[in-house]
C-alpha cells in the first residue's frame, strides 16, 4: 500500500506539475526555489487538511467514493503497483499523460467507471481548446497592447493568488489519483505520512525547476512573462471550476490543460499570421502523448481486473 502510494505521489505530481505550477515556475524563474515551494506546499497542506477534517479522514474530497472506488483494496495486483512506475517513466520521457487514467484505471472493476472518466476528460479537452482559441483570437491584440514594457509588481501578486487557487483546485480534483492506494479514512499518522510525503516531493520538483517535463510549457509562446502566464492560469482555473463543481466524477486535468495550450497556441499563431506547421506539430505531439497514456491505462485496467479482462475476452 505504502509503496504504491509513494510511487504515485511523486509520479502524479511530477507529471501534472506542468498544468498547475508549470507557468508559475516558468514566470518566476528569478525567485528562489524554496520560496515557491513553501507557497505551493502550504496551500497543499491547507487543502488536504480541509478535506481530511470535513470528510472524516477522506483526503480525496469524496471523489473516490463517488464513482465506484469506495473501498480501499485489501490486496494489490502487481500492475496496480507498477502503474505509477509506468507513469514515472513516461514523465521522464517528457510525455504529459493522464494520471487519472493511468492510476485509477488499474483499480476499476467496471467499464462504466472507466467510460465516465473518459467522457468527462475528452469533453474537457474539446471545451478547453475551443474556449482558449476564442479567448486568445478575440483578445490577442488587446492583450499585446496592454502587456508592453516591464510588468508592474502587482502582476506578480495577482499571478500568485490565481496560481494558488488553481493549485488548490487541482488537489481537489486529482488527490484521488494518489489516495486510491490508501484507506478512504486516514487516521492521524496515515494523514501525516500522506501529506508529508507529497509536501517534500513538491520541494524536489521545485528544486529541479519542474524537471524535464517542464519543457512542455516552456516551448509554448509567451509563457515566461508573468502577465500572459497569469491569463493562462485564469482561464484554466475557470474551466476547472466548471468541471469541479458540476459533478464529482474524477477527470483528466491533463487533457484539459493540453487542450487549453493547444487552442491558445493556434490562436496566437493565426493572429501573428505565422506558419502553422510547427504549431500543429506541437498540438499533435501533446495529443498523441495523451492518447499513448490512455492506451497504456486501458491495457493496465484490463490486465489488472478479472471482470474487465473477462468482458473483453467475451467479444472474441
């Protein structure tokens, strides 16, 4: 149980860090790493502590119980422990994959739970792509005029507030991916291990400046300026609010984020009237990586669960 949790804790946060703190790291490269870590780490501790207290020891904001993950496993299959190892390998290969699919799918015992997460995540990609495209195609000229010269100090304060709120939303949505290995109600010692492990894992990620997967963010247009980075986080936050508050089905925030970056990148290049070949290449690469993660997740889900494997074999 603790081995699976430990692997999932680092691999999930490391892969998903590009979504929530990727632009934060890129636009605050002049700040000391431990200052950024303390800010993000304390928000994490406050958020999971709230869930632990309010939901009687549940740190997933009841997202696990809402879709068929109500009971913690009494024993673990090999592939359930290996799943976060696959995720760690894909992260080192700079592939932004769905941690929700990769980690939760190995615990799914029915196609209904899997398709529910899939439908919500794919719709999230499409909505985020369209929303980002419309926002940046409409506001690009206005934002370009407003963002001339060096940014004022208040932009940093605004970004930290929005990024902090965004980070908290990600925890509410994706803590389930890590907590799936643990009892649904943690005692004090278990909670301290859970929160402490992730807190210090965050420190390592900030020390490494996001590590290799940070390139996914930094290869996009205009992300190192605090002002465009703030707008990205604001739009992403609004989309996550909708998906977080509409229902409690676990979703892939990765798909939402790559949809957001893709729609934004396409709009900017159209406004600049630049060659779109590289832009389509970036969009295609991110989407293909997400699909690879989805394929690996489905294979793991089928191999790790007798019910799913029997259902698949019944079609042949």
